[in-house]
């Protein structure tokens, strides 16, 4: 079965892409359409992630509970001073490049949002 990695980079400039990544990952997971789905956040998406409210925040919380949210880039988080918010949500902060390489080595197929 397929393992999909959603690399989410879209932020406030393209919030629909961000939300579509969340919705798609949730549906793929809940409907068991693939073996695994992982979300890797990088760049502007981390700011939306850190400041999520309402329905978006609920989806993120659910995806964290499902084990779908892999991580967000620690350097971007620290540079934007959102590392505490992300950690409080339960999001692991790791180096983007090392996580990307590790997930690709595990057989994940990347899709970007």
C-alpha cells in the first residue's frame, strides 16, 4: 500500500492549499485509503499552524491524535518565535531536511501543498 507525505509550505498567501492538505490527510486516514499519511510543515505554513483557531485548530488536533502530523521545521519555528506555540500543540520540531530525507527513505511519496 502507498505511503504519502504531504509537504505543506503554503501559509497566509494560500490558506486554501493549507486547509486542503489538512482535509485530504484527514479523509485519507479516516477512510484508510493509504497505508500511512504524514504531514511535514515548512516555511509559511508553520505560522498558520501555530496560530490556528476554530475548525482549523480542531482538524490539526485530530491529525496530531491520529499520528499524521510528523513535524515542523525547528529553524523556521525559532526564527519566527513560534516554537513554543507549536510544542504546546504537541508538534515535534525537527530539521526539515533530515525529516524529509528520512521519510523518503521510508518509502513515502511526496505531495506538496
